């Protein structure tokens, strides 16, 4: 049974990596394995520019900016950050939010231009 679990985990990791994702495995106290898949995207120049453009409009690029329930460089709802306000987490959560909602930072910027929020 343990060999099949290891094989399945390796298969999932290989598939995830082939699609541009990173698999993070965490072993808990009872030696069970918990897996999370996090997007590991390399942004194009255009995507990086759109991301920075949004950050400049939302917070002036300040990771510590506050506005009501929104926090940080991308003015994310604090519930999305789950208590981790670090710049690294803000970037990861913003990427996940934007790619999940808009498909790209460029699309998010275009939405922002029409609605003045994203």
C-alpha cells in the first residue's frame, strides 16, 4: 500500500510539473502526506508590467498599505491572506486570485481600466 501511495504521489508531481505547477509535500506528525499544488508561473514582460501597473494604482506599490478590509500591495481582502501578510504570500495570493478570476494580469488590467477595481 505504501509503495502505491508513493507511486501515485510521484505521478501527480510529474503531471503537475509538466503543466507548470509546483507540488509541495508536507509530512504531518502522523506521517501522512498532505499535498498542495501552487502555480509556479514565470510572468512575461507584459504580465509583469500589468501586475506592477495594478499594484501602483492599488497601493502605490506598498506592501503595507491599508484600506478598510483590503491590505497590501495588491489591496487584497485580508481574508484571502489568511493571516500571512508577508510580501511573498501577497504576491502568491494575488497571482492565484488574478489567474483564477481573469486568466492573466493583462486581462485584470483591462478590467481595472473599465471598472477602476479588479
